[in-house]
C-alpha cells in the first residue's frame, strides 16, 4: 500500500520537475538545478555516512575534483565533451578510493580527521597551482556543449542525471551489498566474525560515494559554468553534512530534502540580511536539540507509525 | 640561501609554533576530557584577536593596552565560552561526535557572523607595544624581533602552567579522571558537569590567549579562524588526542615545516605541513604520543 503511494509520489514529483522550466522564471530553474546537485551530493555522502557509518567529514573533495576534472577537459583539451562528463565521476571515485585506502585503517573520529587533512592537501594543491587550476580565481566561462548551455538545457540534463543516479543509489542501498553495509555500521565486529570483509565493503562504499560526488561536481560545471577552490574547502563539506542532518540521516530522501531546505532558506534569508551564517548556525543548533533525526526522520517517526497502524 | 636565512626562518617557525601550541593545547584539552571536536575553537581565537584590538584601541595604542589585553581578551573569550557551555553544550555531552562536530560548527558560524556584525569586515591591526619594538642580535647576521622573543618565552611558560594545572591541581586531576571514567567520578560525589564546564572554559581561555598573542603579528581579519582550526585539529591528531605534550610536538612539526616549506618552495610550501601529517599518520595512526582515550 505504502509502496505504491511512494511510487506515485515519485512519479508526480518528477512530472512537476519536468514542467518547472515552462512555468518558473529562469532564476528558480537554476535554483532547482542547484538543489538537485547538492541533494545528489548529500545523498552520496549519506551512502557512506548514514548507511555505512563511516565519518566522511570532507566529502566535497570528490565533488570539487569531479568539477575540476570536467572543467579542465572542457577548457584545456579538444576532446569530445562526453569524455569530460565521464572524467568527473571517474576522478572522484579514483581519488575516493586512494584516500579511502590511506584512511580506512582508522576508525570514527580519526578517520574523519585524517580524511579532512588529506582533503585539505588536495585543496591546497588546487588553490596554489595557478598555471593548471587557475588558483583562487578558478576557471570561468567553461564552454558547455550547445544543448546544455541554456538554463533549461542544463536543468533537464541535471534532472536526468540526478534521477538516474538516485535510482542507482536506491538500488545499491537496498541490494545485498547495501544491507551488508548497514550491518557493518551497526556492528563491525560481528560482521567480521561471520566472514564479511569489512574493509573491502567500506572501500567499495567510499568509491561509489566518491563516484556520485563526482557526478554532482560534473553537473555543477554544466549548470554554473564555473569552478573555484571553495568547491573543495572543508566548510562546504560541513554544510553538506548539515543538509544530511537537517533532512535526516537514516532516511533515503532526507539529504535531498535537506539540500532543498538549506538552499531555499539561504536564498530567502540572503535577500533580507547578509548574516546567513548566523541564521544557519541557529537553525543547526535548534535542529540538533529538537530534531536529531532530521525533518524526514521526524515525519516518519510521527506519521509513519500512524500509516502502518492504519494498514493493520 | 645562507645559513642565517634558514636559522631566522626557523625562529619565525618557532614563534608560529608557540601560537599553534597555545591554541591547539586548548583544543586538545577539550577533546581529551569532554570529547568534543570543538570547531568553534578557531572562532574563539578570532574573537580573542578582535577583543585585543578593541582593548588596545581603547587605550590609544599605548603599551598599557597591550598588557590589559593580554589578560582581558582571554578572559572575555572565556566568559563567552562559559555562557555557551552552560546554555547549550552541557546538555549535549552524551551525543555522538558527529552531532557535536556539527553543533560546534554551528557555533563557529554564529560567532563568525557576530564578529562581522560588531567589528565589520575591514582589516584591523594591533600595534606591537613599544617595549617589544626592535630586534635583538643573536649572532652576526641573525636578528630576532623582540616580540618573537617574547612569544618564545610565553610558549614554554604556558606549557609549564598547563602541565601544573593538569598534573598538580585537584581540578586537573579530577578532569583527567573524568576523561577516563565519567560515571565513576560522578559516583564519588563530584559534580562532573561543572568539571567539564571548567575544563571547556580553560581550553577556550587558551584559544583567546592565542588569538590575543597573534594579533600584533598579523592583520586581524575575518576568516582567520578557518585556516587555524584545521591546522590545530591536525596538530592534535598527530600529537595524540588529549595529550598536551603531543600538541607541543605537533605544533613544532607544523610550525617548522610551514616556515621551512615557504623558504625552499614558495609556491607549494603550504602543502608541506599537510604532507607531514600524512606521513606521521601513515606510520603512527593514533598519533605520536599516547592519547587519553
């Protein structure tokens, strides 16, 4: 019963999204694209964080590297753009695998801290390497293939890729691999005992999540046609963590919802005041106090049970 | 590049080490006892620097202003952290690290914007007091700015006082015990919440002191918290969580690689400290010295 409703809901949301460029002004179309990109990024983080229990503090490195890889191939080489779109995710996942191999021996907070430091290393290289990455100016006016160059084109491209990615991640989460991952999160020792290769599973999860972060980075290049080093600065990573938290860790669509809430709020608040960070900090504190499971977690807690009871 | 250039760069690195050590020892104290990865620590450091600016301006840039700021700025920061701790943090000690990390990040956002509201976005400078203007000649061509010499004296002094506090006072001993077994300390009739609160305030005092001391050597600006907090987290990690001597060693590694790195490879010198951290953690995943947890 609930499952059918969910499917209908997703279909309805998709149809509404398809109609967006026809009814909404350009700015809102751009905003929706951004929400989808950050939603995808937050969902990919949630794959390792919420489902895998790995403290991936600096997730934006893979996002930024994906964006830079796409941007560099589009501007500096004459390869077909399709290579650029593939290169972003590949670079994200390869870097994620490398960092994962170095960090995976550590647990919890140590993992997160080493990951942040390695990520900062990548950031420092991007920030300083003027001749290659443009340094702190970044790269502007990246030539995007004609079809995606308009706001609407970029929107449909982002919508398509995000939808496909979300379905794939959903499949991964509900596959035997995803279930094993959740088992590892809840009790790594027991999983090891029954013969699960914990490290291998975690590494695979990290690689997958890096891949989708790279996809999000590639989409950002298409939508925004710029890249800059802040894409892989650690504060952005924490903002993505906040999106996961606000939406709800242990829910699949939570991070996407969180990204929507945060980006919409930022747009609204920024029109009134320059102190968006202050507002975000207060919201964050309130959420941690009163909604530790996030908005979607709260809804599921309150109404999910009610629905189930009705079914019974 | 002669030997004097290298030596003077080492001295610059050592003065940087002092600042890094003071800030990260506070962070380490909080991390070791309360187990809070306090991202807001960097913002308190920034707050210390801005308060030092205001106090020094109030005294018209006189030497007296510097000495008042030396005491007043860290105390003000400690007061702010005390309010934050009693109003918010004390209710959340039992939460997992990730929540605490995000909570303190939220506070760093709030502090950052409050500083922007009060002091604005321009660069501020704090004058070096007249006593410390000038140089001392260490060797033939080796000059050391007097203020850096002052820092090199303050650093070991703070380390010594901190060692006294942690190892010789009752408060310090209780806080160490509470770090190991919180429930047991509570069971023998000690108010653990207050011990935690006081340790937190002591750690934040050190952040304010670091900010105050660094103020005359740099231009005080928004965003000075972001680079520093990352550095001090790394220092704490490579030194061993909660270990104050570890923080000293970590700060030495960081400060020296930073200053030497800039000398030998100006473009990518910034990478050297991070590379050093990776090296250390590859061979010693839990830090160089024993961590408290």
